[in-house]
C-alpha cells in the first residue's frame, strides 16, 4: 500500500494514539487525526514536539518510519522497525557479501538513471543543453570511474538555477528548499529499503552516511525535487514555508511513467529496492527504474503570497 508522508511542521504538537488513529494535539486539544494504516512515514520537523511510546510502537508494527529533522530540515534520527521483511536475514547476507564488480555495475546504472532524469528536467523547463545529458549517461562506466556524475552536476546546476547558483546545504532560499525536498525523498527511500529486507546503512557507493543505501537509491529521483524547486523559484518563492513544505511533501505521490504503466514515485522506490534485493541474491544487476519522462502531472505551485 502507498503510505502517506505525514509532516509535522508546527511547533509544540503532541502525537499520540487513539484506537486506530494517530492524533495530533496542540495546547491540550486535538486538532487532527489520521488512520495509522494510511501512514508510510511521519516526519517531525518542528520544535517542542512530543510523542507517546504507544504511537512509536504502532507505527513500527506497521512498518512505518518515524523521522526527526534538525533545524536545517535534514533528518538526524530514524526509527527503524525490527519486525522487518520475512526474508530479511538472507537478503542482508547477500547484500553484505556482494562483490565489488556487482556493486560497480549497480552504481553505474544508478548514475545513468540520475543523469537521464537531470536531462529530462532541463528539457521540461526548456533549458538549453538538455540534449547533451543522454550522451553523458551513456559515457558512465562500471563504478563511474570518470566521475560522470560530477561532470553532469557541473553542467546541470547552472543550467537549472543560473550561473551564480552553488549547492550549499547550509544556505537559505533554493538550497533550503532542496534540503527539505531531499529529506522527504530520503525518508521514503529508507522506508522502501527496509520494506524490501535490505539494510539502509550498507550502500553501493555512499559509505560514511547513516542511511547510505537510501542516499544511493534516491539519486535518480533527486531531479524530481529539483524540478519542483525550480518551479517554486520561477514563481518567486524563496523560503521553506508551510505551503512549500506541503507542496514538496507531495513529491512521493507524483505519478511516474514505468514499463508497467503509471505508478506513484513511492511505488517506484519500492520496486527499485525490491529489484536491488533480487540483484544481490542473483549476483547480477537488474534494477527497475521509472522511465525518463517526468511526472505526468505536477502540483500547482503555491502563490508567493501564500508561500
């Protein structure tokens, strides 16, 4: 089932359980509730929030994630259910034992998919130079020895946000909006990985990060967040407001084109994670990516006054 990404963005909220619902209260009064079975991930991105132990247990029993974010909107803690996939042990063993040749070929496929999506984003925004990204993707070798990912990034960011733009995780404006969107994506990727019986800290390419595999598998989907943020920037929006958070949190529900028809982005992440688990077990790469065309229908950009 496609779980909803629930983001708590207002300060001082208390989260608890009432029968089959997660309740949200402020100043002692309930202000909202949501069926627990509908929740995929809860992201707490505000100050002074509290939550009951019963809520964490009920979410974990359903395989739902619980993410705590820092002031820069990056996740700093992740509640990972230990009641995992039925084949979790064997899959983690095959993940740990995967040889370097297989890891390199898997990373090659991930980088190729990311670069092609970057080109698709530029084409969707009618930016010049988009046509060259398919060639860059075809030049990615096993393990990306020539670092084509970085070469593509050096072309991509100026074409997308202008020559003065620099990717800086601590900067405000466009960078902060990207941080927030990536945090949503990272949480969804981590949940999909856990649901497929793999361990999120054992990556293909990323090594030192706490959710290294999530950082790997979200790469081909980052351009979707870039596209949403570029549309915000074009509309004059330049800060992470409540309306912007809601707009970006909807990214995982966007419909993507796949070989099996139209599918929400989160389901694409689940299929990618499941295909990675099969690749580890069979010892040969066979990753399931969405097709290059971008989401079929994009959400309405919040007005600047609203944002």
